[in-house]
C-alpha cells in the first residue's frame, strides 16, 4: 500500500513540475498571430522568420490548412531560405494533415511556383514528379527536347519522369537509348534504359545492348534485368554465353554472367 502511495506522489510531483515549466499565458512563441506577423516581416532576419514559420505550423497542428506556409512558398519575392523551410514543412504536413486533400491543389500550385528558384527547384521537382503532375512532366520533357531551356540535366529529368512512364516518356527514352548516346553521355543512356525496361517494344534494342561487348557492364546488366521481365526467353543458356562475350575482360564477363544466372534462377 505504501509503495502505491509513493508511486502516486511521484506522478503528482512530475505533473506539477511539468505544469510549472509551461509558459504563463500566451507568449510570443505561442501566439499564432504574432508568429504570422514575424514570418511576413521582411525586416526580420530570414533565419528567424523561417524558425517562426516552423513554430507556427507546429502550433497550428495537423487539422488546420497551413495557409501561411503555402503563401510563403508561392511568393516569388520571398527569401529562398523561407521558401525552402515552407516547402519542407508542407511536405511533412501533407503526410500527417487530416485536411491534406483540402489544400493539396494549393500545395501543387505553390510547388510549381517554387520551380523558379534554384534553392527550391530540386525538392519541388522531386515532389511534383512523385505526385505525377502532368504540367511538371511537360516541363521536363521540353527540357530534354531543348536542353538550353531545361530546369535540370537530362539524366535527372529522365529519373524524375520514370516515376510515371507514359507514351511521351517512352518516346524520349527510345531516342536517347542509342549507341551514340552511350558514348556521349553514359548517365543519360542508363536512365533511358531503365525507362525502356517497361517497354515490350524495346526488346530488340535491349537484346542488342546485352549482346554488345562494347557496352558497359552497368548497361548490359540493366538490359538483362529488363529482358528477364519482358522476354525471359532471351536469357537462354546459349544467349547467356553469347552475351558474356569471349572478348570481354574476365571480371566484366564473370559479373555479367553471374547477374544473368541470378535472373534466370529467380524465374525458374
């Protein structure tokens, strides 16, 4: 009995200490209106404004539309530091917010607006690509067709587009998966091959890559992996011996042979 009483006293003491640590009334750090004013006050240091935005979003919680963060991200005149902070906060809130669907359209518009700033462009593109935003896909495709207007390098654009492969993406990937491209820009060639891994019409092209000793081991492994799904008959023992290539260096030949053998074993 005495043990129970002691335990209760300890709990009561802990609660009293927690209450004593709480701020008396609503201070500047817990007043939403003051925090909003601080976030939008351009004379305040940008790091302090970004921190205030973080406190405001946490204070508002997951059941409130994060209007201030959405406005800061969408504002082209806003500091890149504050916009990046808003972007990261909104990315988290989209996961936990109970009203995320309500403000998702505004979130997408704000992300599109964030593409104009180098500091926010990379993350905004990653999120928009994950959301399969068609407008962003068109921007990426246009950048591949006209590199001088591109938001990101071609290999990066292809990686982002690979999250939602459709006819336009396949068309670009086929154009870039050439022997000339493999010599000119290996990262672009490899990304194009990854996309073609879901394209049955590209089986002959993938077989050619696999059989070509001049191609890199990475490219041939990608081709073999794609063929194991699209055309398993391409990985017959005879084809494997041919793909391994007598002219290839021993380590390169062994690595490719082991990879193909593993793919065949998985399917058997």
